[in-house]
C-alpha cells in the first residue's frame, strides 16, 4: 500500500507535474485501488505492472520515489536522485548507509510513513540537493559489476 501513500503525497506537492510514472509488481494486491487513485489525481500518469523496462523508466525521471530494495542499485547506476521508503528489515542497513553518503533521502519505515511524510520530504528538496544526490548515486554503482565478475572468472 506504500505506493498509494506516495501518490497522495506527490499529488499534493506537484499537482501540475508533467508525468508521473508508477511501477508495481504483478503481485501488487491493491492494483484496483491504485488505478482508481491514479484516475482521480490531476497528474498525468502512466502505470506499469511488472515492467521489463525499469532502467528506461528510471532514466527518464527527475526524481524517483522507491523502496530500499534492489532497485536502489539500479537507480544508483543511472544517477537518479530519490526518496526511499524501507519496506523490510533487510533494506534498513543499505538504505541508511546510502542516505549517509548522500545518494538518497530515507523517508522512513513504511509502516510508520504517511502521505504527509512524502509531501514534507518533497517540499524540503532543493535543486542543489537533487543534483547532489544524482552525482553521488552515480559514483556508488557504475553498472559494470558483471563485466568485472566475468573477467575475474575467465582469468
């Protein structure tokens, strides 16, 4: 349900945003509720369910709002500034470590986060902070790890 809170928070800050991309997995159990919320928002939006084009979508945005899971590394590779919500205990350490480095801003653990938390974090952002997150993220993960592993295995 986290995405529902995020959409509400984003909508209250950016009612005239040009386009909001919303991505969920095929097992997302609140899809009908999400579709209804997206229809009611004034923001032009595009919903993706189980996309294979996450990198393309991420590379087209100015700010991502996402969970602290594996997509974190993809957004770092692309240098995408982001706000992160922690959805499980295995995301805590990495999420806060990357926030400490300046790669993103942690909103909090999902069970304690409200749509107002999204609103407040977005309103507190400055162009300088967004640019800094982008630059730092891209230095953390270069996306060439597979090539290094293959090279090591073949040597």
